[in-house]
């Protein structure tokens, strides 16, 4: 079959400007079809089409704009702007991922492959050994019985049996989990040694030992919470009660999708309630459900780079993982709609990425390099301040101040760097040795300029957001992304960008210069008069004659 | 009822081409690919209406002329195809679901490596629509057998012209004299398919395929 011919015959013929007729008005039923597809993603039912035989009334358009279908259209439009996808983000550390191991008799036992290395392996051979297919046994003192695994004469691992646990993701059911992975102690000793028993963990512990002189107390052998970032280095710490700190692939997928749903629900709310459009980008209101709350409480603290910040900053409601209902709980601090939602901050890991996406999506602006980069050996190319580095300066003069609006949000994670926990200077933050814990030391090294190069020396001890920052722009850091959105709204940038995007969405093409100068003032006037309700802007577009004629 | 898909596809494609070819502007016996009769003047409407919001204004909201380009024709998105086929087939919302991996191939973004939505009417898209049409039309015919007459989509009773107009209106929203050239061709499709196959519903299947794969259904 000549598909190319078929496709051309079907579709190529209707390309605008390809011999088409002069624009004619659409039949009312065809107009309703166009409106229904554009505003609700579906064609009208026969009954709806019959009702339009005599004409499309304003009430019909109102109904379409008030429908769930319109929210779906707006949600898809905005998804194309903020690119919701967390496939490449490690939400749960590999040490806390549970995988099913199916034995020959069909028994499925969940185990952590990384903990096999950390707590079972004793030889030098990498051995992802699960536990044995039998119930775990305990000695007279209540200690878990481990049995040697030998390769020839050499002991390469110690393995245990399984225990049955009721997982948080499926209450009322029980699954078999390797006993060492199912441990539920609240605290544990980190890097307890000896090296011969935990050779794999020891190599990790040695890396931290190098920084021990900066700590108040020795890291090795100290007691830590099993709900913290270094828990993987404690053989005492397993998955916690009901496996709360661990996850399967399915659970991680569920959490990721709910985190993205949380972001899109901000858009739903603003559009459904007719709130001013910019509230999508400035509102503190957010909704939570069980999977997202569970993640913030039980998984995020395990990943150093995700770091959830203080739980109080998020005002998390008390929900179990299986609570699917969304509960409203406004955030405190400098949160700004979707721009500081966990999904957005994780999707765009750095301040520059966040600023860039916002700039493209909501200000309809792009960074265009002025030319090729000069030789890297030129002195100007050595400048660490990108606003002064040759070839980079044209974009970064705009990007750096814009990115500073996200300066008080952690990179690679989604916590706010509040003034209380992260003051502007390292000494005020308690980042001058000795430091209280290894985790705090990590945060100090990540967030403050503690080991500056020569060019960065003037910024020694400052929070990273202030490095190379013009003091006149410090307000951007303090104001957060919402400040930028408010300024862009006050100058009409956000509204013009939205009008441009809505026009392109519903007209299927970009506006002409003539339309920008004559039609857009009318559209923007209707939008402003409605209190910046998106539905009013869309209505103004689909009521244009240009929308109602044949291509 | 088990209509032979290959036979149906053959007649369906014949019908597709019959509906598509010869739609040049000004032709007196064919539409122009978007469902409007080509022999109407620029300011004429089948219902004789004029300006105002109730269908085909003659100017901007203020009633004055609007000397600008019109909306561009676009093919339906994957989401629109899914939801619209639910409506066409009289199925509950969410019944037609295109697998995610296929949706990606058909232009939906994954927001990871592909961030732009594509509406390209590619040969792959058309092949997909013919295959999907075969599946959906079969399901509609199956469902029609158990439906009361007034809820049926394809297995209608009555004169051929009346039946075909009802089906065409359901799929495309085109009615009245604007539908005439299409009905004439659909009639030929139905007759040819019925004559070539002894299977019951063969004519209805071919009409359904022709409608689903027509530009009047897929473009708007």
C-alpha cells in the first residue's frame, strides 16, 4: 500500500494556501465541532450537534469553557510548557529499592540489591546475594541467625531468611522480605565495622572519614536516625516499620506521577476558579495526597541531594500512602505556584534551568547567543563570572539575575533554603568547624562558598546564591520567583505571552504582526477586564471572525 | 458478527480516496476537505445566517470586517482521537485508549526527550488511523447488535440516503446540502462493499472506515 499517497491525498490537500477557497464561514455544526475539539478535546455528541443546527450560542461556549474537558486542554497546554517528567530523577536511593526475587518454587521474596553488598557480602567479589528461601530464624538472645555462603573455601557472604511484613503501599496484605532489609530500628550505628565484615560499606565510610576533622564527633560508630541520608551505612537500619523507607519500582512510578499531578492541580484550580492567571506562578496554595506526603516524610530525607527542607515549611497534612484524596495545605515561605512545586524543582535541577524554562514558557523570551565562543585560552574566557565571560555574557547578563530568584531553593532537590537554617553567611549558619553532623557538613559544603578560588575569594563564606551577585539584585534572591512574576505581570509581559500562546493554540498558527498590533489590544483588554481569567481570553479568541471561517 | 478486517480495509481505503480526491476549490461536486461545500460564496451560509455569535460571523466581535488570516487546519491530537472515538462509537468516556508508546510515535511529547507536540499528518499517522479505524468500527458494529435502534451508530434502518446522512453527521457534523457530495460517494462505498462480501454489516463497516479516515473527521 502506498501510504505516502494516501496520506497526501487525505491531508496534504488541505494545507492552507494550497489552492484553498477564500475563507468562508463554517456551518454552525462544524463551528461547534471545532469549538468542542479545541475546548474539550472531543467532537460534540449527536445531541449537542443537533442543538447547534440553528447556530452556536454564547451559552454553548460558556458550557465548553466550564467543562472538565477545558481543564484537560489547559492542563495539556501547560504540561507542554513545564515538561512534567521525573524519569531521570533518583527519587529513592538504590539502597532502599526493593526488588522481587522469584525462587524456583515460585516463592517471591523482596530484597535490596545494594544492601546485599552493604550487609551480606564479605569477600571482594561483588555479590548481589538475596536471602535464603526460608523463614528467618533467631538465636536464644533474639539475634538474627546468619549462615555462611561459600565459594570454594572462601566465605563470600552471610545470608538470612525472610520475614513477612505488611507494606505501607498495600495495607492488609503481607509480603516476604529479606530479614536484614526489613529491619525496623529507628536509629542505628553508622560504619560500625569491622572492615572484614562490611568491606563494601567500609570503602564508603573511608570517604567520609577524610572529613572527620571538621566534625564535632567522630562519624564512624555514631548513632544516626534511620530516616536520614547516611542510613545506608548502618547495618542496623533497614526499611523501617511497614517498610516505610523503602519502595518498589511501582511505588516510585506512582510517587513520581502523583508529584507531577500535584503540579498540574495548581493549574486546574486557577483556571477552574477563574483566579488571576499569574496565580499559577505565585500562589502558596498547594494540595497533597498520601503518596506525595509519604515521599516527603520517608524517602526524601534519605537522599542527600533531594533534601526536603523542614517539614514545617510544607505544612504537610497527616495522610497515609494509600490516601488518594487531595488535601489543600498552603505552603509557608517564598513559594511560587508551580515554579517551586517539588515536581518543577526536581525536573529542572539548577536555578539556571528553572529560570530558563520560566523565561521561555511564561515570558515567551529566549536566550540567543550573539556568536561563537572565543578561544578558551583567552583571558576573558577564564572569568568565572559568566556575566563577564566572553561569549557567555550576552545571555548570562539576563540569566544570572533571573536565576537568582530561585537562589533560596536547593539545587537537585526541592527544599527552600530558609534564612533560619541557611543564613546568608556560613558562620551564622554554623558551618565553621567543628560542625554538628556529617549531614550538616555536606549541606555547608553544598550551599556555601567555603573553599573559594581566587576570583571567588571576595565571596568567601557566602550562600552560593550571592556569589558574583550584584548587591543591587539581592532583592531577587529574597523575593523568590513570585517577585519576578509579579513584576512581569505589572509590565504586561506575562499577559502578552499568554495571549500569544493561546492564539497559537486555538488558531493553529502564530499571530501575524498586523494581528499583534490590532487584535491583541482587544484580546488583552477583555482579559484584564475579567480579572485575568484565562477563560475570558480564550472566549475572546474563539469569538473572532478569523476563528470561525474555513482555513 | 465478525466482519473481515482485510476486506473492510480494502473498501474503506477505496472510500477514503473516493472522498478525498477531487476536492479542489470551486469544484461543484465535492467539499474542500474541511466539510464545507465548495460552491458557496465567501459570505453565504447553508442556513442563510449572517453575522453574530451564532455561527459564522462576518467580522470581528464588533461586527466589522476582519481582514486577517483564518484558523489553520490541524489534524486531531491523539487525545482528541481517543475522546472523539468514544463519542462516535457511543462508548463510555475513556474506552478508546492508545498505548503510550504509540502515542509518542504519533506526535505526543514525553516531556523528557520530546517536548514539542507534533501534528504532522504523516504516512505513519494515516496507516495508524486505518488500523485503528478497523478496530473501532468492528467494536461499534459489535455493540450496535445489542443496542436499541435509537442508540445505534452504524446498523441503522431506513432509506440509504437518510442512514448515511445520519452517520456522516455523527462523524463530521456536516449536514444539509453540504453533505450531498459525500453521501453520494458513501453510497457507492456501501454498495460496493456489500456486493463484494457476504458478511452482514460489510457495507456499514466500509462506511465507518471511510468516515474515520476522512479529512473531514481528522482535520478541523
